[in-house]
C-alpha cells in the first residue's frame, strides 16, 4: 500500500475506519448539526485540507456526545 500509513497493534494490522464495516450494535447514524459541520470544516482548514474528511466528521460527532 503505497501512500497509506498502516498501524500495527499487538502484532496484527489495524484497519483504517473507512476499511471496516459499521458495527451491528451501533444505532443508525445521525446527521451532523450545522455547528458540528462548521467545526469539522474549521478543523479541516486548520489541517490544510479544503474540506473535512471522515476523521474530522467522526471527531465532531463524538465531541457532541461527550457533554
């Protein structure tokens, strides 16, 4: 895999979030609020990306739950 970072954990490969299926025990995904979307866009811009990626969106969705 050229250009992709692979993480290793205890002797085995760890798949990236976009390579794994969604766990069955999770509820249906909910859409990000407008505030979460703008926070994800801001994080992407700070990282030098033109738009948010999956990781930015996941981070903002998780941040909203931890209140």
